[in-house]
C-alpha cells in the first residue's frame, strides 16, 4: 500500500523535483517506513516524533534532520492534496532549526596540494579543475555533454541544474587545457564530458570514493561540494560582485544565498587580515 502511494508521489513530482531531491526524499521515506511499520494513513504525529528522537540520539546534524523531515512533509502534503488522508500527521511537528554553519572551503594552498596530488591522474585532474573552475554541483558535472561546451567563449551550458534551472558557467584557460588533454587521451567514445568505459556517464559514488581517498592522502577533507564552496569563496576574495557569484552557482533558494553572503564576508575579512 505504501509503495503504491510513494510511487504516485514521485511520478507526480518528477518535473518539479531535482534528481538530488528525489534521491534524498526516497531515502527519507524508506528510512521512516522501516522505522515505523505502518500504512501511511495510520501514521500519527507521535510516530514521527519517535523517529525524530531516534535520529537525534544518533547525534545527526540538524541540517540532516531537516532534510529527512522535508521528505516526509512533502509526501504528507501530497497525500492531503490527493484526499488520501483526513488529517496531516506532520502538522504539529516542529522542524529543528538548522545550524547556521559557514560552508567549509579550501585555502589556495590546500587547493594547490589537491592539484599536485592529482597531477598525473589523467581523469581526476580535469574533474578537480572543472569543479573548481565552474562551481558546478557533482550531479551537474556528470550531466555535461560535449555539445554543451563552447570552447571559443569558455562556457558550459548546465542544462539539468537543480530545480531544472538552466544556466551558463565559465571555465578558465587552465581548465580548458586540462580538458583538451583529457579528451585527446580518452579512448572511450561518448557524448558525455566525463564518461565510464562503456561510454555512459560516470557514477556519483565513483567520484565520491576517489575524493575520500584524496582526503586521506592530504590529511584534510576534500569533496566535490567543498570545491563548489571554494570556488565561491575564492571569487569573493577577488571582490567579484555577489550577484554574479550567485548566478554562476545557480542559486534559487534565498537561504543558500544568505550562507554564501556570510561566506563572502568571512573570505574578504581573511583576505584583509593578510595585509594588515
């Protein structure tokens, strides 16, 4: 019974949710209904609070709890809209306030160390360079096709951005050189910029696994989303206007913008402190 309604929920929201949202909401619903073995229409607010308490006991971050509850909230909103329920069990659930933490980003020296570590890795050096040069999300990176790249103006069309918002991102001369070298060496025929041996797009977990290895070697955390924060912080240090950075990052949510505003203030202060 639950599976049928969950399937309808995702089918009806396919065009509205990004791939990332679908992935995290699927996981939230799977985890909730594994914890609370009931039909969706028998769930009470006390069941949701018990699930929340069990996650808090595991010391999960508030931002993680927020995502988990968002999936459930969206699902129950859908059930109400479709007249599948008389009462929404999420109504009285208070979502924990997110910790307002500054995104972690790499210093120029740390980024140089990552470049040095991947210097002879013909596939990952261009991946590192592209993530840092464009500020794209890893999900967007994996969707880039060769026809999306304008080499003459050094632009990439991000066709499947979060929330299906399209945009153009820029890439540097160094990044262009790295990508050309990579494409010359690559033996696989593929429409994708970064492809697996069969010509399909690379798997997200393959990228994350390699970044975990880089973190171990370097002794500090590196991940694709950290390079996105690094991209924003380094541009802020160069005094690029905030609105330009937001456009390049493809931000829709005002809360993301607020975090990046504080990140930029922090980056500028750090830069100022170097000279005084």
